[in-house]
C-alpha cells in the first residue's frame, strides 16, 4: 500500500492545514490529539506550546486579528476546552477569524460521560459561528475546508472542530482541499452611491468604524473617503487603529470613557454612518448615544452580517457588505468636494481631550503613555487586556497604522500578554508592548514563560496599584468608601521576570521610566517593567480620596 493510503487522520488533518496556508499553531498538548501532534512534527508548521489553554486560544485570536486569516489552536478535551473558551468568546465578540481544534473521546465511548467528555456543540454553540465534530477520517478535508470558509466569510468569527481520538489515530484516505475562496464582500454600486449622496447632503454627519473584515488597503481607503467628504471619523471600542489618529478627520474613540464633546456630537449628528461597527453597548455608551429602536439620527448601517442590521437600531439605509470592501468602493466613488467647519470643531475637541490631565503619584500613567507616543515607531504594536489602566492608553495614545492595536472588545482580562507574544512571533522586527494591570497580568502570568521559551522579546508594562481598579472605581461610584473584594497582594513582578531569565525593572517615578523602557526595548529577552502606581489614581478622571 502507498504511504498516502496508510497515513493516520492526524497527518491528513495537518496536510489540510498546510493547504489552508497555516504557518503557526498554538497548543497545550493532550493525549486526545496525539496523532495530530505526530502529524505536526513532520510539517513545516511552527508549533508554539503555551502554558494554559486560555493563553493558546488568545494567541490564535491575536493572529486572526493581525493577519485577517484564521488563527489556529489545539487543546485537549474537557478542562482543556473549557479553559480555551475565553479565547473563543473574544474571537466571537471581536469578529476575528479563528479555528479551535478540540480533542474528543473515542467514538465508541460517546454519550457515556467518558473521561473528560463534553458535548462541544452544546458548549460552544453560543460562542462560535459553527461547531462541528469530525466522525470519519475521510471527511477531514471537507470539514477543515468548511471551517476555514465559515471563519472568514461574512462577519468573521471562531469555528470549533471536535476531533474524536480514534478518528485521528486510525488510517485515513483523502486529499486536502485548496485554500478557502471567499466572496468579494462588495456592496451593490447603487448602495455605495446612496451612502455618498446622503453624506454629501448631511449638515452634521458622523462616521463610526469598527468590526471585522478590514485590511490595510481598506484603512487607506477610509482615509481618502473621509478626506473627500470631510467626514469626522470616530472609532468604535478598541478599534482605534483603523484610521491614523494624526489624520485631521479622526475625532476620537467612541467607547468607554468617551470624550463628552464627542458623545454630544454623535447625539447631535443628523446622519450616522456605522461602517462595520455593531453599535453594541460599549460603542453606544449603554445604548444611549442612539435611541432604540429608531434613532433620532438618520442611520446608515454597513455590516457583513444581515442579522446584525436592525438588531437594536432600525437603519434608514441597510447595506450588507464587508466593511473593508465597501470602504474601498466608497473611496473609489468619492471625490474631494466638501469642507466642513463641524469637522474642524470635532478635531479640535479631540486635540483638547489629548491634553494630559494630572493624576496623583510620583509615577503617572498619563506620562507613561505620553512617552510611548514620543518614542515608539509608527508600526509598534500595543496589546492590552481589561482594567482601568487601559483608560489612559485609549485616551492618550495615538495609533498610527492598521493592526497596531490588539485589545479585546469583549473586555476580557488577561488578553494582553498572550496577544503580545503572538504579535512578536508574527512580527519579530517590530516593537511589541503589552500593557497590563496587576490583576490582568496575573491571570496569564505563566505565559511569560512561553515568551522566554520562544525568544519573543516583548516589553510588558504592569500597572501595579494593588487592586482590581475597575471594580474599585464602580464601588466608589455606587458604594462610596465601602471597598469589598478588590484588594490585591502582589509579587515582585520584576523579580518574576528575572526568575524566567528575562529582564525585570521596577519603576517608581516618572523620571525613571524613559531609561527603563529603552533598556527593555533594546533587550534580547522578554522584559517586565513593574510600574508602582499611586492607588489614588483610579482613572484619568477619578481620584480615590481614601485608597485604604
């Protein structure tokens, strides 16, 4: 018999990944997919072993964000799958293409509550675009091809494929399908012209961009389109790298802690073009910037998923298209024809919002972010998770190019470090900075070992204020002077970095930060800068009088 006819299912699965142009996978090894690991050993695919399945899944999600092609992770059954579910949820809410392969019990043990058995269709159903289980080795090419099409088509998102152990280890025949062929995602030309005509007629328009399905070319087109019609452009939550923040038409982020002047501008707009943005809770300030279900503004909604249009807000014009493809069409059809004083005012309000607001302490986050703005190159990638420390980043940092921001719109803590590792492996020549809070970092601190093992010399800035700052902020607002369940006792993070063989430095004052950052950027090993912050500095706008 030929080698092709006697290979096992794991080898065929890996051949399918190679055909889909997968270059790297992230995993925690498990006995349930030993045959897939065996197949990966003989392939050109780089295998990155993380420290916990949640980290592996987040790394895969970050690759999907960076490349627009599905990031891939392998995890084992049961606890491995539940650990990885956070990454799947991030990919779903962030509209990121991703494929998660999960080991499964052997087919002859199904429905017996065998060791670590889980019904993955039931478990991942609300979290993924599609969940499948490959029960026959000869259908591996079909399932993998379908998974990569689903993950990238329409509104991108995560796909989960369960792999029964005996299906992988048994003999397999079949041939890998070529890489996925995707629809163009273009809008009807009459819809494109209608969008342009309505914006031209508008007295006070506003554009909100976001969602998945964008590219560097689409972002360049956005800059031209905004300039042609002199449109103020706001970025939905954690989508601040869609338009160079130095561009005169960029007017700020429409997300948590929004500039009050920008919020008022959205409310007073006569036409709002939502270009890829879902108009969810974070982007609408709790569904208050637009009235539901019929906004006071004339809403033009361009989105790849028809079920998203009209979910909360009834639009005056609905366009089903990939936002990136539609933006390129808009730029091609528009011409420089308008100058709007309202846009100038909107930009002036953004510039005023960028003025650093003093907070307590010898080391101030506004100064840290201000220095990053000054010294980092335009292509530096900044990754962060969730926490009040990120409020300074979102307010003061100016993103200058596509995919320089890696942050979860789902608000998941622990995202920054795994995402930064994936980014550094993808772009080793670029500066990659992870910003994390003390609580955020400790959810994934073990992945610093992954960075050291992989030689991914990321720079991690840990904001240490000894508390879960976001929750403490909400407590202060709703239950003043009654902290509960938010205090943290932290390790010496710099010493932790050194214990892994990395660079670890402690920073306690503004004057110390520039030199420490430069040492970290020049280091050939991963670095942690332990930023010792005053706990009174709860957010850029809120000071805690009693930090005890």
